[in-house]
């Protein structure tokens, strides 16, 4: 399973990525909504872990835009 993490707090993103990889998943991380949306739109991920509160393009906007593109991967939203 390949997972994309979109989280603006680099330490948290790196920690999640490492934990997922230790448990046998492939994981990539993006630190802003715009970059994360680009990677998610590639269609190579099975799951998206998405932070809600990010500067610029927040998680709600990223999720909305991906659904408009008919991207159907599950999205797990993170909130503070």
C-alpha cells in the first residue's frame, strides 16, 4: 500500500512517514497543500493522510479539488 502524507509540520510528517515505513507501507510526504495536491493527483496512492489546517491551500480545499477530479482514494483527515 502506498500512502501520501500532506502535513505542514515537517517533524510530524517525517515521524508519520517513518512509522508507516517501519510497518511495511510505502510512504511519501508533502509539506504544503499545493504540492500535496499535485502528488495526490498522480493517482499512484492508495490512501491520503491530509492535515486540515495548513497555510495557503488547507486540507478541505485539497480534498474538494481532488474529488472534483474524480480521485477516489480514501482520505484520512488530521485535525489538531
